[in-house]
């Protein structure tokens, strides 16, 4: 049974990297300094590699631009998106840590209803270090939280839970809307703080947002590929959702859990809905085919690792979604390239030399 505990949450400062994709100076880190300064940052610079990005003093970081990605991955760099926040997954690839937290550069520290600053990273760590309950829904949501437990009727055989692979956080202020919803609700803001964490049930997909997200890299890292989006591609702004659909199918197959809810961040800037519509246009149509595909996909029983699952999924993407549009054939090939790059970079002796311009180490 779950037990309440007031033990402090481990910092995991030597076991967690913070990955940030950006095209601009990272002044937003000043607000996060009390929570991030002890951690190592991996910054993936999108766009023009000749542009110099300023990082506030005192942070320990590596900064990679497109030239670095090409140098490290060679021909396999083709699987890393350009001019799209999907480039963040390069940070997942080169990390040496067990856990990843990723955040966008327009996200700030939110306050809880009492006015206290929310330490989003601490809550993500709590989520990842406690089990999930994907096989049977607990009506008090996360039974492992302090002050909660399993309710009457919850099977004792399932109370051990499943390892948590992903912690999906939410946002106050600017909601994560698609372009059509942005256009019809331009002034809508999310002011509702729901003090809850829950497990996404097995067999259920959800729209994963990459702006406030943490995961266990050792459990699910190879499945956290944010697709082939942005410059030169017929689609954008579906990178995190694509990763979420792939990841969830694989978590369900491998018996892993996904939590959503707390923590909240403050999303400060709404992107242009007309620009977004141009990026999302194809995706709005394609998702009506892609989601039923992911809802019905079955992975072979002999797929016992994330890499094997992902390659089997890529094969089905090519076969079944390739009929929807040739883009999915290209995406499936990129999925295979991603796994090849992951295995190459993460093989013994395969790690690239860290690049730490102006960092503290």
C-alpha cells in the first residue's frame, strides 16, 4: 500500500540534465536560477549557427548549434529537425544522465494558489521517482502522493504500480492550443490550478506537450524522438505530439507508466496563430488518420527493448501511414536513423566530447 512520507525530494543534480531548445538569449534562466543553478544544462541552438546566444553567468552548460549536430552525427544529422523546437531531442541523444527535464524559453516560474513559487523540477522528480498506475484507475488520482492512498476496491495485486517513464506538466496563462482554437479564443487564459497528478491509463493516448516535460532517459529515451518537422518538411508543431503517441504505445507495451498534471509553469507568450496554422495545416488532417493508427497498433511480443519497439513501430508507420502521405515514409526512415544515431552515440566510447563554451565546467 502507498504510505505518506514527508521525506525531502532528492535533488538528483548528478543524475538529471535540463534540455532547452532556443533561438534567443536565455535571460529567462534568471527567474529559474534558484531551481536550475545546481543542474547541468544542454542548450540546443536552433536556426543560424553563426548567431551567438548569451547564457547568464553561473550556469553549467553545453551549447550545441547546427554545425555541432552535423559534426557529431554526420549523415545521421538528417534526422534532427531544423528551425523547429524538435531539435531539442538532440539534447536527449547526447545527455549522459538518467533523467531529462525539458522546458521552452518562454516558460517562467508559476505560483501556486498560495502565491508560492512552484519548483517545477522538484515535482517532476517526485513524479518520476514514484510508480504509476496505468492498469487500474485510482479515483484519488496519484495514490503515492502524501495524504493519499488507494481507494476501496483497488486490487492489492496492482498496488505496486509500474515504473514511471514520463512526467508531463501543465501550464498557467497561455494554454497549449492549436491554431484554429487560438484564432477563435485569442484572449483565453488558463487560470485554473488543479492540484492533481494522475496516470494516463493503459491504452489511452494524450497530446503530449514538450514545453514542461521530464522523463527517465534510461527507461524510455530512445522513444522520445520529436520527429522530422520544421524547415523543409510539410508539417510543424506536431513534434512533441508525435513523440507522445510513439512513447505511449511503447510504454503500454513494456508496462511503463506516464503521469500528467502537476507541475505547472507560466507560459508567457502566445505564438502567432496564422504562422501556426501554416505549420499545422497538414497535421490537422493527418492526425485523423495517425491517431486511429496508434490506437490500434500492436507491437510484436519479441520487442523487449525500447529500440526494438521503436523500429517495429517505424516499420508500421511506413507501411500504414505511408499510404496517407509520402511524408510518413520519410518520417519512418528518420525514426530508424534516430535509433541508429542513439545507439552509435550511446555505445561504449561513442559519446561526443562535451562542448561547454562559457559554462562553469
